[in-house]
């Protein structure tokens, strides 16, 4: 067998996303036949002891404590950014300038200005064969890709409605400490940019239409929270490694250090908005971290003139499809098990009915990125796509702040 060219990867950050990406980098060549052999060259984090342990646990060959060192290494061809949004632009711009391919977690940036600079740098780097992509992984769940294929094939006819929610409940406890995801200067926004960005990208991907206008509400239900524990997290909400403790730690685990000390929550806890899509459909979106009982409840429904479909992340191996052409007597939503080898990505995995998980979306995301790099084609979603999502996030922020379209009910 001919020796495959290697693709050396350097990953910055090793919390939740770093762990999810690591399993994808480890497994992609084992399940997909790719022209490049991935080498997990180095993982980067500020704390020498902790990042050394992470390298062993997650399967990285070496470790660094300064992300800039990755750019100087000849054995690193691609930088994978798994850090909070406040560092995306600095790392991505430097990596692209150093001729490294870049995979950047979502959302692309914390501001439109940063996203514009990143998209422009990516466009210039593309001309030199340097590729980049943003990590909207849910597109690559087979049922979501299959949903997009059904819409593109006209099986829903003319789209009338898009309806998306992304609901979590890890912040319901007011004693949950002021983690980095609750601070605008680190996270950029709250539920809106973290989970709202996902449903913006996913609905645009599946429908093939883009959001052209919004009318929004945002709310911060708990405005003060205990400062993170002195032992585990610094006052900035960053762990000793300088990287974020996961926002998913439970309040009971993250006892606070400074008795009684609190800090201001500077991001939204929930964002709701109506939207018009450029293909004529009407849409509604809800992103909340206060939906008690919903752990990672992402659900998308599309209604068209000929059919409807529902994708539910909690049943991610299935797609509900309503065929408007079916005989009226037997019409109804069909539960399609999206596990056939003919379904997207499935020919690489298990026999029909065995199912995939959340982590497979990252393996598919990285499979497509490696294939694009090998083929010399632009990966998707691009930084330009990431900028467009950032522009929607910004429009929602401005609409919620403006409030001018909000009509009060007469009392
Ligand atoms: C939010 O807590 C979060 O971790 C998101 O940041 C991820 O993108 C999502 O996949 C799971 O939930």
C-alpha cells in the first residue's frame, strides 16, 4: 500500500470540545478511507502538568503550553481551536498567517468585527491552498444531512415554516458559579451564541435558506452568581490551565471559594426570535439554558407544501417525515431509522439499526475536513459561513436591545 501523506494536527484546548475532537482525530482514519493519515502531534494548554496528563488521556503525541509554539512546528499542518470564543480570532489569524489549516469551534468569534477579519484572512489563505472550517458539527449527524437531502430533492415542496429549539437546563440553579460561559468578555454571548448559533446554522443548512431579518427577545434570569471556587477556577472563570472549566459542571460540584462573593452575569440566559428566511419561509427560534428537564434538547421541524420533517437530537438516529403525497387514509409522520448504508456516512459504521452517537458528528466533521484538504477543495462550513451566523447573532442582539418592534398589549 502506498505510504499515505500525514496531516499533523495541533489542538488548543482539551475540555469538552477538545475531548470530542480528540476522539474524532483518533478514529477518523480507522473508519474512513482517506488519502491523509492524521497524526495527533500536540495538544496545548497553559498548565504543564494538566496538559501533559490530557495528552496521555486523549492520545496526543506531545504537548505544548503556548499555542504559538504549534505555529513554529513543522509537524503541525492544522490547528484545531477548541477554546472559548475570546481567543478564536487571535489564534486563527496567526495560524492562517503561518500557513496552517484551521478548524475553529463555533461560534466563529465573539464579535462581527473579529469574524469579518477571520473570514477575510481565510479567503486570502485559501488562494495559497490553506483550508479552514468552523465546527458546526450537528450538520454531520446523518439524519440532519439526510433531512437536507430530502429538502433539496423537493420532498417537502415549498417551505412555509422552520421551527427550532435548543434547550438546556444547567443554569437553573442560581448557586451555579459564574463560569466563563456567563461572561461576555470570554464567551461573547450566552445561550444565543453557544446553542443559538447551532440552530441558526443547522436550520439554514437543512432548509437551504438564510435568515434575512429577525425580531428578538433575550433575558438574563439570574443576574448575579457566586464567583468560581478559588481552588478550582480563577475569578475570571478560567481553570488553572487557563482554559475554561466546562460550563456543564453542576453547582454542587463547583463549590465557591470566596464565601458570599458574587459577580455579574453579562450574557443572556435565553434568546427567542422570529425570522424571515430568504426563500420565503417563516421561522421561530428558541435557545435557553433554563428549560428545566431539557438536557441537550435540540429539535428542528420544517413544514412545506408537500411534506414535513422533524429532527430531534435526543433521537438522533431517526428522522420523522410526513409525506403529503401519501394516501390520506394512511397519512402520518413516519419514523425513519437513519441507519442504512445508503444514508450519509453510515456505510463506514455498523449494520442497520445499530445507531450512532453525538461523538460521531465530530468524526464526520473531521472526515469531511481531511477529505477537502486532500482534494484541495474549500471545506464547509467555511469561515464565511461562520461570519454569516455571526451577523445573525448580532442582528438578534441588536433587535433584543432595540425592542422597538415589541407591541405592548393594552391593559
Ligand atoms: C453547551 O454547553 C454545549 O457544550 C455547546 O457549547 C456545544 O456546542 C454543544 O454541542 C453541547 O452543548
